C-alpha cells in the first residue's frame, strides 16, 4: 500500500517517457532507448522527494532483448533490489543536504521507498509479450487468507491492444485491486507505444504506475 504519512485517499502517480528503437539481431530484437521526461504526482507535503524522483534518469532499464517471436528474454538489473536500495540511499542523502529532518524526513523517506518499490515491482512484472502482445482483456481473482482468519481478495484486470495493421504494442494496462475488509488498495500500470513524429523508426514508450489508498 502507499506508505505511512500519505493518508486516506492519497495517490502517487509516476510517469516516464522514453524514445526507443527496435533493431534486429542474430537471435531476435534489441530495444534500446533513453528517457525523455518524468513526472511525479504526489501530496504537496512530499514535494521535495517528488522533485528528486522527477529528476532521476531511468534510461538504464534499456537495452531489453527479445527473441525472434517478440517475447522479452532479458532485462537489465537497473531495478534489482541492490539498485533500488542505492537509489533510495542517494535520494536520502540529497534530502539531508536540503535540510529535511524530523517528521518531514520520515514522510519523505516513506514516500521514496514506496516510489522505488513501485518502479521495481513494475519492471519485475513486465509481461514477456509487452512489445508484441496478444490483444484482448482478462480478469483474475484470487482469495487472500489473513492472519485473523478472514479472507481478502485480489482482482487483476489486464487489457492489451496493438497498433493498426501491426503486431506492435499500442497500449497495455494492468489494474490490481486488493480488498481487505472495507478497504481497497488500487494499483495500476499502463504502457503505451506510439511512433515519434519526424524520427524514422523511433517510438515514444511511456509507462505510468500509480497507487491509491481507499
């Protein structure tokens, strides 16, 4: 869930855009790219850490390798637990340099951990057919046994579309609703791909990940 200090109904949204290129190799396809922009929407009291996250360059998630059928076979380790921890440590040092302390520092640290975990989880859950998806929608429901003997529920909704007359991704969205008693936690991940105007064989690749408290 969104970390302590965000409050009821609080929402975090992190959106990044890359310019990417597909190139064929002897074993399949390599996707290279670099980040163009990043936006972070968060509660105003967390503006300092949101600004740090906004300035972070996530270009190192590339290159991504695909096999001859278009399925992802390897990702970089940019979102490994070690890399996420290093990113957190760097941002925390910047917070201290800005003079953040006390409860403000604790709230910012909580938010930072949440944002980086969101990013890490998003990459770890990238579907292998992300760039060449099977179009359609599906839903999966799963019960969650709780320590107090009650049962929660996770509902996962996934929709993917391809570009007109092309097997390439147009959009892919995964929405996860976790229900425990009267409370819901909603997470969503959206990926889109669109040709970059005036740039041959290049695409804008955009990811948006969000979490909201009930």
